[in-house]
């Protein structure tokens, strides 16, 4: 469903069936996928049910893990150079591949 959602096509078309029109089943799958996505925490990527023991989850379902991303590190270092106040408003920092 994630790929069908990303490309805006019916699930049946993604799977090699159908004629590109949205069937009732395609719409039901898309609605269920949207409902699922809305339950995912933007910060950590988990869902409350995964932690809730009353609905079959586990309070210790995940273990915290630390890793360093060189790209995020570079962005953070560059953000430190953005001035405070009006001069820094709206400044966005992203990455692009280095060209020779």
C-alpha cells in the first residue's frame, strides 16, 4: 500500500491487475492505510497500540538505539551558523550531492 499511496495508483494496478480504475476494494485499502498512517507517531515511528498491553502490545516493545547520521550532523553544524532573528527567518538547510 505504501507504494500505491506514493504513486497515487490503485493497489490492484500496482499488483498488475485491474484497468487503473479504483475499485471498492482499492478504496477500502487506501482508507485503511490512511487510518494506519495517522496512528504513527511522527517523532519515533511507532503506534500507541504497540506499547499498550491492554490491546496486545508490550510496554517494552522497542529498545532505544543510538546512531549518528553524517548528513544530519552536517545540517546541524550549518544550522548553528544561521543568525538568530530576522536574518535567519525562513532559512532552510538541505543536502545536495557534491559535483566535481
